[in-house]
C-alpha cells in the first residue's frame, strides 16, 4: 500500500484524479492516503487463506470483482491502471486487460509475486523496485526503485547521530503486521547487552496484537524503556531518530531505511515467495549498510552480538548510515509517475 500511496501523492500533485481499488483487507491500511483519493472496495480473494469452502469461492469472488471493476471503468474511462501486486489488484488489472485500458504493474521485490507474474505479459510496462528483478522470458522491466511516502521523503537523508554514551533509539519492526520471530528474539537480545550500553537504550517495537502484551511486560521486567504497539503510524519519525533499525526485509521497509539512511539488521522472512526478502536485503548488505541474519540463525545470543557490534562502533555505524543513503532512490515515485504519464500520452497520441 505504501508505494501506491506514494504514487497517488505525486499524481495528485501533477493534477491527476486518483482512485484506489482494493479489497476490504487492503482498505484497512489506507489511513495515510490523501483525502482526495477515492477508495473503492472490490471483491477479491486468495487461495492462501481460509478453509475449503472459502477456497471454492475464490474464483467466484474474483470474477465478481473483475466484472464490477470493468463496469466502473466503462463509466469512468481511466487513462491508466497501475497494479501493485497481491490479490486485491486482480479485479482492476483483469478489467483493464479485458477493456484494453493502458496498464502497468510495479513489483516491489526482487522476485515477482504470483499476481504480478501472471500479469507481467499482459501489461504495457513493468516497473521494478528492487534491482535486479527476476522476470519471465520476454518481459523487460524498468528500474524505478520503490516509491516512498511524502512523510519518508521529508526525512530523507536526516542527520544521523552515531551511537555513544547518551540515549540511543532502536526501532524494531516486522512489516505491517509485525513478526513473531522479532518478538521472540529481539527483546532478550537487547536485554543481553552490556549494562553500560543498555542503560542508554530506548526501544520502539512493533509487535502483533497477540504478542504485544508479553513483549511489553518483558521489557518492563528488564527495566528497558520500550514503546510496544501493533502498528506505528509515525515510522518515518521514529526511523530518523534511531541509531539502529532491526527489521524484516520487506521492500517498503528496505526503501524507507535507504532513503532516510540508517544502519540496519535485517531478518528476511524465510517463507517469502521465491525468498524475495533476501533479494530485497541484498543491496543494503552489499553496500555495507546492513547486516543480514537468516531466520534460522536468529537467536538472542547472535542478535545481541550484532546489535553490540553496531552500537559499539560509532564510526562504523556512521559509515553504515552513509552507505544506506547511497542505495536509496528518493526519486522513485516521480519516475513511476513519469511512466504512468508516458502510457497515457501514448494512448492519446
């Protein structure tokens, strides 16, 4: 949703009218979209969730959603349809394909998701956030980067205060819905730090609803100053104030870290399709801006050692922040908007 929001912000600034098509689940994450964006909920579904009855209804819900999207498109006549992957994008992309509306997809990750893979040969352009992106034979991609929201751009390249003998902030986040492994491993890893370092640490930890209470209680028992919430709506601020970010390697998280410029420890989601989170992390790791810890190697002891290594060397941490900035593409949303307008101009011509 964040890349879609970033594109919407730029298109509105360029005088376009923007409509977001998503399902009920996606609509829960639209709070940051500008008020001028019309949000339309459509029927869609995935085989990855629910029981047998729900799976049997998947084709029906998708067809109903696609027909509804096609009906709206015949009335509204959009100039371009942009899909950002995931099953909520199926109805709009399918309708655009049927009606021959100019269409494109943006893939955040280094490996195409299932929906984007299906549509990659049925669209006019493929924009890639992570480079290189593994693409099907015959499909050419354009590397634009992953668009970041205006709130992130406002913090782009924010001055970094290296770790030292003063209050230090750690941001722990596992994507829009948290990550169980970060709640299991990171709190005891932080508690295991030397006392002279630990006394200065303040933690912002994003944890799932079902984990938040125990994580918060653990930090309190250890005397660690921690703010534990299921979702932070001010991640850009917290990230810009952090000395270290500990995170999954989702594409939007990696993009935010790169544009703001912060040292990070990344734990890719091992079950991600095509191991795409490892691909997402590779650019930061190869630039010397991040430490990647495979999920099966993430223990409290190993994480304590990695955190201490970053926070215990101010010069190295500063260099990591500079290296992170070198991988960022703050212009990604503008580049993606340019592709949208080029498609619209081509149609009009």
